[in-house]
């Protein structure tokens, strides 16, 4: 992957111009810590990613979708990892992966945009904050660990805050930024010709940015790119990676398998690309909310509530474990009779992992990242 | 009714940032007929026919030499690589003429003070479409528009037709340069030697002239009319491109890239076309046919329909088509008279802008609106239009690009426009204020919703992107 100084989009005055610097492995003592936040936009199905195969209600609720868990790695008596996540399974065996299940942000409705806004902003209500939890975290970090970059055309909400952040958009995928797209969507809303055209154009673009495409290689490329931006001596230390394509309302089985294969390769490429620095890296994978327990009429699942978050890295507090205060999948145990009930806040999972990773006071981390909680 | 916007975009190519306000749009359009300059500064200095023909011949010779070398060397040593490099260089030479002409075409369109006339140049070049798919045609494409189309758009349709048909680009594109009279002196001699198959007729140009340029498809002409017309056209060819025997047939004084009439290739005798016998000698024969086709009532109808569609939409109103056809017949195809009829007719002014700008129109109107250059100096213009789905002078068929909304309004195309608008807006940044620009370029087509959306943009650049992607600006 060749990066040029030109293709680094500067949103602030200081940014790691990764490609313009000599590329050598940073392996000296006192390796700075690195953090990668992988956002799964579109509500990833936690019940398929880390399937509660030991729950008596699982097979009946998931019907045909339940079968795919058969080829996955058993994580414990209750949970089975999706078979697409082979490299992640090895990390789990090596105590470098942790899954937090039945988690959700404070958001309880089912709009992607509101949900993502809460996940990134970390506020108590949608659009409650105009900065994000990663952006606020940067204020707690030493200067050497504060350089942050997002692989996105514009700075995502999660990274916004008082510290300047860079963005990098691969130039082979020129994309109009998400904000312009949203504004044009409103502009075309009442235009009988442009509205359907635009609708389809935006959906196609979202598909093109799926990490599941190209048999997972899109995910691998993204992971490799992320690692290359974090490797140089003064490269980025905090990274946000965007993934889309998780909104599996129909034909979930094949689509989600491809998505997770892409995610698995992304994680694998990150680990490989970071080399020894992986041991000082924490990767957080999270989505805005989960999906319904029951399969819908089109072989998919609809917007739900609780889902799964992944923590990956060399020095996890509880690697090789699934943590869950498991609510059960029986109808009576579900949230509003349809969704996996959230029994733990995603905010506390993220704050806890970050505090451990950077050896910071957990209370201070919690009040900084989630001041409204 | 968005009269100002229609005048500037349906008739013109979009308002320039420095255009003065137009009080009387119809008068402004009519004056352009007289003010039109067939040789604008932007196209001066482009390569002439001879240089273009020589560049092609060099490329062809390099290619041949390379093949010979490859055969001699039995593949794969250094000689092959060197030949490949030379071939690429020669190829770059003749492709450069295309790229330079495409850039000049854009510069002319962006700068022109007579955008209605310039639109008509584009319209007629597309009516008499050539397509730069063939290696022989590529270099000539720009020269075709500049030398066959531009000088004739304010004259008679018949002169425009004759000029288009006689240009090397058309003769090469529709295979006329290789069409020989079956009983011509040349074919007869080859046949008598009995060594190889005698060269013969190619009907391509004759058919497309009748079907696309003049009468229109299914206008009553027969296969015999096409064949006889093709025979009448034989003898017309291009000097300096052929090889071997063909080259020796050319007149001694012919310059490369020049259209020539070679009597020894011409089918002798009179030809009957549409019931009329044409007995003129030599090149005169085909020209007489062309001049009759040019004023045929079916041609009047065909041209009127296309012109009306270009200025009203997918389904041109019958009264407008009728009025233009009548005018065409009455004046014997006087083009300025057609334009005046078009301007004076109510139909092009009746509707809100409902036509979807082609990628070309949209890009030109965008660049005209900006004072600062919207594209980088090193921007490859030809490649940009290829990416937008409308490669310059390369519609892929002699039919040209069509004027239907559905041709240009696609979802991927729309996203590409938004991406280009974003890129241009990124270059412009705060050197233009979309809130000031919007009332100027959208004029009476600016809706309160669009004005508000632009004013709420999160940056000057985003405002410009939204202006260019606005529903009104995408239309004409």
C-alpha cells in the first residue's frame, strides 16, 4: 500500500503523514500503546457473531440461521463463535480476544443514525454531544500516544473533540463525504426523478464500502492500511476504522458470513501488520445496536437492542472469555418481547477496557468518556 | 416559468460568473446567431489534418515494424521491449491530438460569449456523429468538429451535410475510404489479374447518411437506394493513410489527411436513387445526391424532431416539430431560420427545466459558473468525460449520444457527479460563495429549499458542491 502525503486529508494542523516517513518497525522498549476502534455501522447481529448455542430457545428462534453456528469454534458451554471468524478464534485461544455479550449503549430506539450518534458521541441521548468518546479519551493520553486518525473522508463524531485529528481516505475509492450525502438525501427527498436514483446510488456506495466484499480481501486491505498508518515511529496511535454493510434485513446468512470474514481478515491484517506492537494494542469492535432474536420473513433480522462487542489485543484483562450476564432468549426474557435484553452497558465495557489498556483510573476514564452517564 | 434559467441552460451552456444580466433572453439568443465566431481562440493552434495523418501513419509503421521484429526475434528478448516502447511513443503521438482537441473543446465551451451557438456546434457534431473508437479516426475527431461542423452551423443544412460527409473522420469512420466501385477501373484490373478477391462496395456510409443524417430510419428508401448511393459515393477516400497499391492510386499532389476523389475507384455510370437518375460525372454525382437528400421532406421532419427534442425533452411537442419542419422545407434547410423559429416558439419556454443535463453540459455549466479554475492544469479532460460516461467524440455508434433523460439520469452517474462536484468544490474552497453564486447561476430556477440548503452548508466548499448537485442545476 503506497500512501502519499497528498492523500492524507488534514483536518488539523498536526497529523501523522505516515506515508511520507520511512517505514520501519517500531520495536524499541517502551512501545507506545495503540488503540483501534472498529465501528460496525448498520447494527451487527451479535447473536450470530457470538451465538448462544447453549440457550434452549436459540435453535427455535433462529431456525435456519442457527445451523451456521455448527462449524464455529465453541467458546464455552453457552457460546459458539461464527465460523467466518477463524483468525479471531485463534486469538481467543491465545487469550487475546474477549467478547462482551448482551451489551448496549443507553440508546433504546432503533434508528441507525441516532444509535450511531450515541455510540460515537457517548451522550445520554441522540445528538446530545458534538464531541466523541475517543476524542475525549485523547485528552487523557500522553502526547506520544495522542496522534489520532480515521480511515474516513471526514472526521467521524467519535474522534471529534479538542485534540486535532487526521483522516485518511484511500484515493482509489473517491467518495463524497457522509455529511454531504445526507444533505443531498434531504435535498432530493421530494424530487421524483432524483430521489430513487440517489437512494440506489447511496445503497450501492454502502455496498462498495463493505468489508465483506472480494471474499474478505477488502477487510484485509483495510486492516493492512490501518496497520501501515500506525506503524511509523510518528505514525498514528489511535485509529478509527469504519465498516458498513451490517444491516442484514434479508439473506443474512451469506451476507453476514462475508461481512464477518472481512472483519476477521481486517483483524488478522492488523495483528500481522503491527507485528510486536500488537502486544501493546487494544482493538474495540462495536456496533450501534443488535438485531431481533427471531428471523424475519426474508431470511434476515430486523433492528434490535443488545449485541456483542469485541475486545482484541495483546494484554487484555480477561482474554479468552465471553462475559455476559445472560438474560436468555425465551420470549418473556427479551426486551419488548423481541430483542436480546441489554444487561450491561457498552459504555462501561469500553471505559473498563480503555482504563485497563492505558493503566488509567477507571473512574476518571468513565467520567471523561461518558460524562452524561 | 424559469425563463432566465432556460435561456442560460436549455439554450446556452450555463451562465458564466461574469455574464451580465440578460433583460431580453430571446433577443440575447437571437443576437448570438450573428455574433457567432466559427474559429474561437481556444481551438487555434490545434494540429491540422496533415500532421494528424502523419502521426497515425507513424504509429501504424511502428506497429508493423514491431510485429516484424517480434517474428524475427522469435519472441521475448530485449528487442521486443524496445519495439514496444517505440510503439507506445508513436501511439502517444497520435492520441495526443485527440486529447488536446478535447481539452480545447472544453476551453472553448467554458469561455464562449455565444453559448447558444456553441451548444449548436455540439448538437450538430453529435447529429453527424463519428466515434473515436477506430485508430484511424481518433486523431481526426477534433479536427472534424472544428473544420467540418463549426464553419457551417450558421448556413444551409446541405452545406453542413456535404462538409461532414467529406471529412476524413467520417470517410474513415464509416468505411468509405475502403469502398470501391465493383466495376471501377481499379477493381476490374484486380479481377482480371485473378490473384485475389476484387475490392468492392461498402454500404456503411450510404446507409447511415440516409438513416441517421438525412431521411431518418424507415423513411421509405430501399436497399437498392442504399446500394446505388454507395456506388455513387465510391472514389471518395483519404490520402496518406493507405498502403501499397491503394497509395499509388492517390493523386500525385495529394497531401496526407486530405480527402480526395480517385476516379479509378469510382463506379462508372448513372445511379438511380429514390426514383431519380443521377448521371453526373465523378465526385459531382454523390454531391448531387447529398444535396437532394438534404432538402427532402423526410429530412426536414427528421432534423426538426431531433432539434425539437434537444430543446424540449424526450417527447417533443408535435406543433413545434411541425413548425420547424415547415420552416426547413420553406427555406431549403436554412439553419439560422430554424434557430429563430425555435427561439420564437413557446414550447421550449413552456416547461420547468425537465431535461437532465448530459455529463458534458453539466460539467461545462459548472466550470462556467466559477471564476477560479475548477479543474487542475494537469487534469486529463478526455479521461474525465470518459469516467463521467460521455467520452468526447466517442459515442460508440454513428447514431451519436441520444437526448433522452433516461440516458443520463442513472444512479451511479449521479454519484459520480456528486463526487466530481465535491472534488471541484474542494479545489475552490472559499474562493467562491455559493450563497452569492446560486441566485446568479440558478436565477429564476432557484427554489427557497435549495437556497436554504445551500445557506446551511457546513463549509463554503460544501455549499458549492450542493449548488452543483442541486436538482435545478442538474437539469436544463
